[in-house]
C-alpha cells in the first residue's frame, strides 16, 4: 500500500511573517491526520522558520530548488547541504516553471537530483507535458524522455514523482481523473522499466489545479498517490481540506 503524499508548493509566495501566520492556523487543522505524508515547500528564505514551527508535528518541509555543486562561486544559488542543514528533508526538482522560465534541461535536472540524493535529501521529481505536446500526441514521448534522462543512473530510494501537466498548472483546468490515471499508469510502467518491482512502491503525485473539490476523485484513481498543490495550498483552510481528502 502506498501512503498518500500531499505536498504544497508555495512558489514565490509568502514572506517569513506570512509563513509563520500560515503554520499557526494550519497545524491545528491537520494535527490528527496520521495516514498522510504532509509536506510544504516554502520559499528558501522561509525554510528555517517553517522547520522551527513544524518541529515535532506531522508536517515536513521541502525546498523548491537547489544547485548541484557542493559550494562555490555560484551567486544566488543554494546547495543540498545547506538545505539539509537547515533541517529540511526534501527538495522539489524539475518543476515545469524551472524547466520553462529557467531553461532547465533533463541533463541539468539529472545533476541536481543526483546532488540532492547524494547529500541525503529526498526528491520530489516533476515531469509533465505542455498543451501543444499533448495535442501533438507526444505525451508518452515527453514523459518517457523526462523520466529516462532526468533519472539516469539514479536509484529509486528517496524519490517521489510528480506528474504535472503544464496546461493544468495555475489555470484552473484540472486533468480529469481519467486523464491523470492514464498518465500515471504510463509513468508507473516507465518506472517499472527503470526500477523493476520497486516502482510499485513509488508515490506518483498529480499536480495542476488540485482543489478541495476535486482532490477526492483524483485520489480515488489507483495510480494517483498524492498531490502537489500550488494555488490552493496558500490558504490553511483549503490546503487542510486537501490533506483531509478522505
Ligand atoms: P497549481 O500549481 O495547483 O496552482 O496548479 C501546481 C504546481 O505548480 O505544483
């Protein structure tokens, strides 16, 4: 049985003060949730505050990004060791906004994932097709490439996969539960080719306009093991409803 995994991706939202306000409201709302992994990825500056406020709770913190070098003259970047030392066990890698706006390639994301895992972080690795790729019948080609190249020479331990169709992110257009299941089944098949039976234990999250009113149906699909939530994770009330989807 795969344990549900619900993660917030705050993107470039919330100051340290707003982060503290969120947790004050959110933690009591989810304190009794025992059977779901709850992870929140705030902006890097808010990570220490988020770690401090969630200590001893059922919520874990994730970074949104990292650089693959251990240290050096890389202005503006943060390393896996810095994230880990801040008490943060996870990082997201390969979000479509990083791929799209910061030109991050499969090869580059492979290096980041390797660096994160080598340091001891767990990785939420994101993949997903654009609308034109979907309409051009290229879903399998794109997802297949993102997985085989992005996860090249990487072991399955400490990986969580997030399928996020780019056309569903921040648009209010969610993939239907059937579309999500089809893509997730394909992804699981690819992961089986890469990792054998271990693929059965890997969590595959769906991301793209997940809301309190659609999470339950998405989560009812056999290969949808969780959600990566942007907009609806910014309010304690709506994100707690998503966490308590059951
Ligand atoms: P959204 O974002 O929930 O606002 O669509 C999801 C994501 O980008 O992870």
